[in-house]
């Protein structure tokens, strides 16, 4: 891995780590969501510091260059994040649907009560 890529990885990882902490303090990001991003930042920092280990692992796994392995890890990380967000979205959609049904039933009950009066 070139020194330029290592420096870019370290700087971007530190910036993303700081951004996560800032957003957590502003209550714009939940702790559970930020932990995943912080772990990703730490992994990238470790990969840039221990580039020899990354090169060794990448050759053992059959990657042509260590940078391809780094990109692969980043893509896998993002796919896991998207999958987790899809699960949360599905759960929230189900809750919204249930709330919508509950409100509709309550409105119908109120209309029936008004008719009975």
C-alpha cells in the first residue's frame, strides 16, 4: 500500500470518527448506529498502520493488490450497514402501518359514538 493511500486512510478515518462523536453529542446520531461507524474507522486506521499485515492477508486471499482488499473490506462494511438499515426501515414501516390502523379504528369508533348520541 502506498504511503499516500495510507495517509488518506488515516485522515479520513480520523475525520469520520470525529464526525461520529460530534453527531452523537448533537443527538443527531444514536449510539448504536455510531458504534458501527467508529468500528469501521478504527479498522481502517489499523489497516493503514499495519499495511504489511493487510498485504499478507490480501495475497493469501488472492487479491492482486492490497488496495483491492481495502476496497473490498469497505464495500462489505457498507453492505452490512445497508442491510442493517433495511431491517430498521422494515421494522419502522410495520410500526407505522400498525399505528395507522390503530388511528383509523379510533376515528371510526368516535364517528360511531357521535352517531349514537
